[in-house]
């Protein structure tokens, strides 16, 4: 069987001009940009606070300082954000598949 007979091509140049695609890109940016900003703010606050202040040096529980609590909180935050992102990415992927199906050229 010749593979060339069943190949389908997608007109990507046409897709990127559609309102549907442009709307998807805007929704992805609306989701991703605040998400990334939040992550970087929370992540880089730890080295800033530990380097330039003593606010996290107080004891939280027993021998553990607030630095350790904050650092552990970052791990939890990463797991939660990853889970949220994976679910949202799955939704975006489904939207992309729907758009591509409309513009398959046989």
C-alpha cells in the first residue's frame, strides 16, 4: 500500500488566520502569563528573603525555620500548579485538534 495515498495535509497558513485560532492563542496567553508570573514571584521570593532579610529565620516548628516551611511550600505549589496546568493543557489540546480537523486537506 502506498503511504502517499492516505496522507492528509493541514493548511496551517489558513488556520493561523482564523478567528478561532486567534481566540485560542489569546486564551492560552491569558492563562499562561499570570501563571508564569505567579510562579516566578513565589519562587524567587525565597532567595531574596533569605539573602536580604532575616524574616524567615524565626523558628516555625521545633528546629525548623520559616525558610524550610516556605521551601516545602514551593514543592507543594509546583505539584498543584503542574496538576492545574496539565488539565488546562489537555483542554487546549482538544481545542487545537478540533481546529485542525476543520482544515485538513485530503
